[in-house]
C-alpha cells in the first residue's frame, strides 16, 4: 500500500497493460528520453516543461531519435504523433495513468512539484521520478 492524495492505493492492482496515457514533467534529456520510450511503446504522451525552448528541443530530439527507434523496433501503435504538450503542469497530470517527473535535481523543487502533482492527479495515477542525486 502507498499513500497518494490522502488515499491508500493497492499497487498490485495496476497492470502495465492498463497504462495508455503518460504525463512527462520536465522534457530535457532525461524526460525527453522517457517520452521517446513511452511513444515507442505505443502510448499517448503529454509533456510539460516551462522552459521557453522545451517544445522545440523535444521536437528536435524526437526527429533525431525516431529513425533509430524504428530500427530497434516499435510497438504497432507507436507514432510520434501521439506526443502532445501541456501549457500547465496540471494539464499534463490530471488525466493520465502514469506521470514521469524528470526535473532538475533540487530536492525542495521536486517536493513542491510532487505536492502540485498529487493535488491534481487521480488517486490511481502512478507518480514516478527520475532522480540520480540532489544539489
């Protein structure tokens, strides 16, 4: 059991086959890599990153990597067209099955982002983090 949104969630009831839509919070190198991974698996991805260049960077990454992903093998439903963007964090989190957070390694900032995500995510949404160390 794990707490989320003030509720206890039985993690055993979430099957990977039930995941259809993924939110990406932070679309730099790590978040962009996660977005590509989920797209290659045929999932819908909605990305949020407040950086002014975020969408252009993500599109360059997608354009550059997609041919390699095709050579490696994609799920039949995989498509770069399954990527969309949110203007607000809430819009990337509210209606997805999984959120992959990949923001800068500043603990206080990550805590605040998780507070915000927890406030709007559905109770059954999995909130994940890419973290390798903190400053």
